[in-house]
C-alpha cells in the first residue's frame, strides 16, 4: 500500500458517519495513527500496539470488525427493527461505511508497515476479506433474531455495579436435554417462552419448591435453547430490583425478547424492593415491557418472610389487610410452577441416567444402595444430590 492509498484510507476512516461509534476503541485509535505515520520505525511500533489491542479477538482483525459492526446501535438498524422507512441519506451513509469496513478487512500487516527491511520484525494479525454489505443486509433482514449492541452476541446478561447491562462472563451452557425428570414443569416454562417469542400473551412465572430441583437451571436452559430465535436473559439480583424500570426502558423497542431473571427470591416485609417487583407484576407503565417476562425462582411459595409476631402485631390497625398484601405477591405471577423434591423412584432414575451418561458401569442395585446412602448423608434426595453423587464416583 503506497502513501496515497494510506492517506485515502485514513480520510475514509475519519469520514465514518453512521457507524462512527465504533471508532471509540483502542484498535481504531492505533489504526488511525498508523495510517498517518510515514516513519518506518514509528509504523512498526504502532503496528505492535494495534496487534496488542486485537488480543481479545485472538489477533483476528476481521473478527474484530464483524463484532464492532454487528453490535453497533444506529438509526438504520433501529428503523429496520421498528419497520420504519430508512431515508436515502442514511442508506447512502450506511453503504459507504460498509464499503470502508470491507476494504479494512483485506488489510495485512505488510500493508500497514511496508518497509521491506522490517518485514522479519512485523507483529502479526490475521484477516480475511469480508463483504460487509451482504452480511449486514442479512443482519438487517433477521434483526429480530440477532438484535444489536451488547445483545447481538451474548445470550445471558447482567447488571454491573454502574447499572449498565453487560454480558455474563462465564455463562451457564446447560441445555434442555441435560435434564432428567420434571418434564411437565419444564414444559410449562417452554410453552410460555414460545408464546413470548411468537408475540402472544406470556405470563410472568414463579418457579418455587425444594432446593436442588433444577429451577434456576431450567430458566437458563430455556434461554440457551431459544437464543437463535431471538431470546435473551437478563439476570437481576434482588438488591437491583430498583433498577428494573431502567432495564425495561433500555430494552423497550428492541425486537428481541427477554427473560428478566431473578434467582432465589425472598423478601423481608420491610424490603424497599418489594414495591418495585409488585409494580412490575401488576403491569405498571414505568416497569412494563411488551417484549419481556419475569421469571423468578424461590424456595418459598410465599416469598415474603413473616414471623408469628407479624400475625399478632398490635401496632397495625388493619393487620388482615397487611397480611394479605404480604402473602399475595406470589399470586401476582401469572403462573406458578412447583418443583417438588424427587421421590425415591425419580431420584434413582436420575442417578442411573447420569451414571450412564458418565460411562459408569456399576450394577444398578449397587448404584441404588450407594445413591440412597449419599442422599441420607446429604439430608434429602434432589437432582443436585444425584449429580453430586455421580460426580463423586468419577
């Protein structure tokens, strides 16, 4: 690449319009400096910085470009998702920017640091030519499946300490075929989720029951199963419920569908978070989103903890009304699904199936005796205890 070509590419990069937000990262910063640099040793140093900045993408420049382009939230993809007409000016800017990204995807280290004397010292990155116009057209036509921004590549998300939605760093990859038993309970969650994806009315769900029965794993497995259909999961801790309205505002208008997941839910009677969840379940305008449902898990059917003193409190004039308010939160979920601890037959079925998947060859009667002894030591039978028992034999 000669000097004139480098200057032209640098000018095109500075003229990005629709996708201008992608420039705010270290890789593009190094690239802009590198295209402007005419001194060979300076080029070599800046190429080293560029390759270092590409490390999170395994030094794959094309992969980096795809991620930045496809995750960008811009008026074209928003209008396409909302079925709004896209102006000719925006279409022209989009085409010009995508042409630039296609040109960038064909760059090699030798193009950026062309001095033959330095060839042996060049740090490397990999790249391949990408037709961004064609790939982005496909992305736009399937925007309800792919989405944009942080939702484009991550199926499971959470709130960070600043309240921003970010990907879960090590998401649970459990699949629906990993479960044994509880087919009816899981089927109800699946059917409700299918209704959400199809745009039909879907209920908020409370999954409650004994510990270790697969409540949380069911929700995560459903999210994994329907990722390609445009489903995403956003996990909130109980202490983040006051940010629920902000989350609903952030996803409003997004063509994707969302499960807002609250794990291990319980309240004390004076919790300030109680009213926010109550408002969401009752459909308050401030915390309602047409493309989202709330799935919560709890070990308790009545998720507000109470004491005998609460029922006999003399300082509440309308004690019965207060008790009804505390006990009725779970009733505000459109559907409640009970996960009961397995009986002996189901527990042993789970153990045997897990043992077979793990390649264990113990006789079933011996396996059953050891599994029951393990459950006695644990204090109860559960799917989790079955998993732990089989793992102890490996």
